[in-house]
């Protein structure tokens, strides 16, 4: 399952990439370019633009329209519609910046590329082979886990309201 997100969904794009999904994104693409890429590459168009969503469905492009107001709500909607797992699995995680799969990297190889305190307190690191960004599960992971837990709660409510 591959996605393309409109310019209003940059934050959601990063979330989906962290969760391991291939998401094409640029805030420089106009509606026609989004529709062309979605159709040509068989990507699901993600949008908050109702007019774009209607154009997409009229042209036979698989599209999903968001009504949620925050990332936890949007992630829950996607999980319900497409069966997306709301868990981070670093073996499939992608670089939030460039969409390339991240790879584990030996701690010693990044000693001069991260802050000394980061190097001291963390043992597991991943690097994007394309843009060379380095990742670790630091303090920000508390927020990531909290958002994913909220998304799971939202998903339960969505499923309950369906019945």
C-alpha cells in the first residue's frame, strides 16, 4: 500500500513513514500533479481538501478524505480504513524526511555524528542510507507513544460507533 499526501498533511506523512508506509509528499505539487502521480503510481491519495477528494474519486483515483483535527484522529481513521498497525516497527520504519527505509547502525559508527549525551545514554541507532539522518528512541518517544496510544483509543471509539 503506497500513499501520496497533499500539502496539508506533512505531519501525517512523517507519522506514516515512521510506521513503515511509503508516502510521497511535496507541498509544491498542485492538484493535477497529485492526481496524475496517484493514478500513475497506484498510490492512495490522502487529502483534507474535499474538492480534491471529489476530483480524485470522479477520475477513478483511490482517495481518502480526512475530517480529523489532530494526528491521533487521522491515524485512527487510516487504521480503520486501511488496517494500518499503530505500532512502530524499526525493521520497516522509513525516514520521516525522505521516505527511505532506515537501517540499524553500529553505535561506534555514529560517535562523532550525535551529541555526546545522546551517545552516552542510548545504545540503538538507525540511519537513513539516503539522507544520512540518524535516529534513536530518545525522550521524544514518550510523545510518539502517547500519540499512538491516543490513536488506538480513537480507533476503538470509531469501531464502537460503527456498530
